[in-house]
C-alpha cells in the first residue's frame, strides 16, 4: 500500500508585498517557459516563466482584492482564448492569469515566488518565437513545442 503524496507549500507575492499568496499542492510543479509574442508583451521581457495549477491550490493570504489587484482582459490572443491578466495596482507586478477557457486553472508568474530555485522548466513553448540571442532551456527531459502544446 503506497502512502499518500506529501503536500508542499510555496509562498509568493508582488514587489511591494501588497499581494501575498500561498500554493499548497501534492503535485510536482514544473515551470512552463513561453516565448509567444503575447507573453513577451505582457512581461516586457523575452519570455514568460510560469506554473499552471488548479485554482483550488492557490489562495491569497494578503491583498488579492480590487484595491490592490487589477486586471486586464486580453481578447485577441494567439490561442484565440480570452486571457485575464492580474497585476498589483500599487507596484505593477504581473501576478497571475486565467481565462474563460478554464476557470479551474491559474497561471502563476514564477518571478513572484519567494523561493523558486528548486523548480525546473518542464516545457518550453512557442520556440519559433524565441529570441535569436536566447539559448534553449537546458533542462533534462524538457518538452519543446513550436506553438502552444504542438
């Protein structure tokens, strides 16, 4: 008889600490590196590193309310699915995203984690849009896609 999987708790938040959250999961968290043009624009960087997990495993411990958490709905996305991007209204840190496609899942920006060092990329997507000066992610067993999961 196998023992139940142990749970792990991760904490994180925005730069100014107005929004703080906790992730409690028994599943291993794998980082998804996305090079799509939407993610580049949303981060102001060459790619976005994020974690996709069930909404039920994510909760705010501080903030998370309309006065400190803003949203931007992006209807014209590369996937064709509406995405709601959430950010801190005080410091501007991108926090997480979700959308009409699945209200049960949430996409957490890994830069908001307090201690992300143990997490490794599991997938790299939209590699066709990867900047020419950026090397591929060097994680053993990583799965790469030219577009979203294809």
